[in-house]
C-alpha cells in the first residue's frame, strides 16, 4: 500500500473522485425505477410485445428488477476480491467502463425493443456496479486513522445525495409524453455520460492505493466465504436469517412501489421520480442525522426492534388504506426507519 496521506492535494482529489464513484452506484439503483412501468406494464411495445398477456408484462417487470440485484450480489464479492489481486484502480476503471456501456446499451435495447438484451445488460450493470465496496476500500487506504471516521461519513453523504439525485434526474429529464421512445431513453444517456465523466476523472486523479504482494488466482468459492459464514457460524446464524428477511421485505416494498402507484393512482414516470425523491430524502435524514443520534443513546437490539415494528405498521396501513396521500407520507417514513433498522442489524452481527 502506498502512502498518500502526506499529500493533501492528491488526497482530496482522489477522495472526491471516489465519493463520486460511490454516488454513481447509489444513483443507478433508483434512476430507472420511475421508468419501469412505462417499459414493462404499459402496452406500448417498448420492451414487451403489444398484446402480450398481463402476466407476461408483470413477469418481465419482476425479472428486470431482480436482474440488477442478482448481478450486484455476485459482482460486489467478485470485484472486491479482484481488487486485492490486481489493485484498486484497474477494477474501478473496468467497473466504470462497464457501467457506462450498460447505461448506453439499456437505451439501445429500448430502441430496438430488445427484451433479452435489456435483461442481460441489467445483470451486467448490477455486477459491475459492485464498485461501491472497492471505492470504499480505496478511501480507507488513503485515510489516516484520525481521518477515517470523517471519510467514512463522507461515503454516507455521497450515497445519500445521489440516492436523491437519481430519481430527480429521471423525473426532470423524462418528458411528460411518455409514449415516445426518446423520452424514455434520455435518462439512460445522461447517466451514461455521468459514468463516462467519472471514468475519466478516476483515470486522471486516482493513483493506485493497493499494490498486491503477489499474484494468485481468484477462487470463486472463496469470494463468497464472507457471505457463507452467516449460515455456518452459530453466533450469527439467527441474525443472518433476520437480516435476509429484512432485506426481502424491503425489496418487496421498494420494487413494487412504482407498479402500485402507476396502477392505482396513474402516476407518470415523472411523478414516480418525485415519489422516489421523497424516499431519498428519508434515506438522507436517517443516515446523516437520526441514525448517529440513536446509536449514541440506545442499544442496537432495541433500535432494531422498534424501527422494524414501525416499518411493519406503516406498510400495514398502506396496504389496508390505499390513499395517495398515505403513499407519499409512508414512503418517507419507511425509508427512514428501514435505514435505521438496517444499521441496527449490522451492528448486532458485528457485536456477535
């Protein structure tokens, strides 16, 4: 590992570039959510053939949502391991190049009505979007011990800002005439341009922070050892099950939300973008303010129990009282208390 901590100018340039990389990963997850009902549910033929059965529309919608998450699951572990074999910079550049290409090819697949191509590219975007952990490790590399806590908090800040920026980007760039293909693909092209700028930025300012001691092959089974220990280690086995149930519940809520508000309240892609902007505000409020305050005064177990109960009650109310005003309020509070619950369960696993 090289020492960049003495050069403050180099340190700051690299830190900003890495924060932008982390923000890009966070932005990409929510950027396309507002567009999915128009791509898969409406009978416009963008990706699903006109006249296809309703069940096929819904299946394609669900599969496209899952493709990114599956890719990200495998990519995060693989790219993290790869960065210890060939260095951080090569992995970051590869990941950003692929993110740029995947945004471009998602737009291209919509132009040619290529459903299979869109699904494959969504998986690849999730896979190479696993740069988040590599960028986080690079920030740790360049941080002095007294700077590490502050720099880790900057990661949360970058992620929060871009979680807000992603849906807003979709809302402000998609036209109100959502039946036009040019309106739908514009956010993808803008995101591709942002990824390309990030790629050039990293290439110019980032100096390698981790020099591998020796070359060795990547063992794919070892890549997932950190994941598999949750099921093998008796100390965290139960907590691991709770952790995955929490994530499954969150995934069901957040990924069906665009579909629910489009079918029940006829939200346009622009309005869905604003809807997820409210979610981003909740994320930001929780990560930057509420979570740090609560962890100072309460045990992780108590925080987790209370916040998950609140999330469950809010979702229960939304299910039984389908009013549009409740949806706007609900997504804000679900986002806040999910983030706090997520931090609580991670703290419990760490303590165990």
